[in-house]
């Protein structure tokens, strides 16, 4: 192979597409875990053992952060095409999960009110 640039290599492009797909899956999983955990955390839904909060915080947040890393890798050093746009959307979506938990913590503490 005479290619010296990674983005000219077809295999590297496939790895980036896979990274974006993994980031999208990580967001879907983190969102599902955090949604129910957030409702329990804000006392909208009762869970006597607080399992959903633990799943949302101890599994959902790290999953979202791992998805953000995958999305960053998927969009790194690419021209602005559909893969980089999808990577940017996935990166933003994955970073919104920990931000949502921060907002819920501020709501629970009474610092902000809705």
C-alpha cells in the first residue's frame, strides 16, 4: 500500500464508523439507565432499594463518558462529512447525560428549582 495518510486507508474509515456506532449505542444505553434512575433520584418514582439510582450513576455515567470518547475518536481528523457530523452529535448527546445528573443534583440540593 502506498498510502501514508490514515484517512486514506479504508480500514481506518471503517474503524471510525464503528466508533460512532458504538457511541450511539452507548448513549442509548446510558439514557435508558439514567432516565429511570433520575426519576427515582428526584422522588417521582419510588424504589425502596435505590437500585435505579445506582445503575444510573455507577453504570450510566461511565457508559456515557466512554461513548463520548468513542465519538471523539470517530470524528477525529476527518473532513466535515456525515460521519463527523454524526460523531459530533453523539459526542454532545453522551456528554449531556452527566450534565443531566449534575442538574438533577442541583435540583435536589435546592440550588436551582423547576
